[in-house]
């Protein structure tokens, strides 16, 4: 089965530390989404890319979050400096624009102490 | 903002059909209706999608009203493993994809 791979699956860090989450989209998929999920807010769209170009990052706190796609097989989400309110599960998802199914990774659970 | 409205929770007896409603009154002509579900903290999983016609697959059936302003996901014989949060979303396949709060479905033994 083709799948979206996210690392790390779990991360515990202290406030002020840099956190980088990585996502390997399904081979051939050209659109990548980053979501954040908390109990209070549900699934929030942070940013998305098509053909490695950012299309919308309006959901992302600009001062501390950054998202990039260094190449077609890797998307990264970085938080610097991290804060306790960033504790959440971060999901990456990918699809090929115009085709059927958005496929999610297993998520990266971040805890900031 | 999400373009769909769903009840926050529903109960269904095990073995019965679960019918989950979704309102999407502002849907555009080129927007599809998709259903996903999320079990515990796993990533959401695709269930089914449609544009105008009713659809059926091995997991579920999707009934879309003629005016496309609402739809119903049907799980024909619910089991305990169908306990999850079910998301109805509408989007143009070239646009960003926004999820609402979904419906938390409880299957009762």
C-alpha cells in the first residue's frame, strides 16, 4: 500500500526548543497539506503546497512556524521556538491534484513542556 | 471555514444501519462531497466520495440529494469498530481542503 510517512511519531521537548517534523508524501503526489489537531480546535489546516510551491500558509503562525518542500519527496514543518500551546498532533496528507483521494500520514504527536 | 454542517454526535446500535447526515448548502458545481473517518488519534481515512450520483463501495453508501445541498453516509451494518469521528468535506480538487468538527459516532453493543 502506498502511504504517507511522517517522522517522528512522538516528540517531547522543552519550551524554546526547535522542532522539525518531516513528511514523505506518496510517490507521484504533487500536493501536500499540513494539519494540526487539538481537542479544542479539531483539524486545522496550517499550509499546503503544490509542485513544491506554497499555495496557502494563512493558517500558520508566521512568527514561529515555517513549512518547506526541499524536494518532491520531502515536506518539513518547523517550529522555532516551540511553546506549550503548540502541543498537538500534526498530520501531513498528500494527493495528486485533480484525482480522488487525500491520504493522511499517521501523525506526529508533539508535546512541549 | 468549513463548508459543511454535521451533528456533533450520534448513537447507533450494533448491527443496524448508521445514517450520518451532512449539510453543504453552499456547495459549488465543481465541488465533490467526501467522507473520511478518524479512529482514536489515527490519521483520517478515506471512506467514499461523490459529485452528483449516489455511490457505494465496500465500506459505505453515499446518498446525495438532487440539489446537492445535503448528503447522507450510510454504514449498512454498523460494528463496534465503526466507532469514530466522521468528517464530511466538500472541495474543488484543485483547492485547499478544510475539515469541520465532524460527527462522533458511538456504536452501542
